[in-house]
C-alpha cells in the first residue's frame, strides 16, 4: 500500500476515527484503525464493538492495500 494525503486531512480524519477507540482494551485489535487505500480514496475504519465509524478521504493512491495500526500512536506521530 502506498499513498499520499495532505497532513491536515489525515489528522482531521484520524482524530474523528480514534475518538471511539479505547486506549486500554481487552481485545488489542480494537485499539487499531483499519486503513484501506483503494481507487482514489482512503477508507479509515474503527470500532469499539458498540459503535463503528468510517471516514473516506480523497488521496493519491499509488498501490492499493489495507492494514491496521494503533490509532493513538499513529495520531501522535
């Protein structure tokens, strides 16, 4: 997966998505945000098992793919 996105758009979207992710979680993957680059957009998704949030942002996608990453750590970078 390879893409470029404006930092401001990335942080705004990530702040919305990470708001439902708990810092301490009994299921570790629930602390992550799923990032999928496809077409000309990036799909950010997170859940706490009660609520799910998805945000789609336009970006330059060079290689499609998907991964998960710790939401709070990614936001703090």
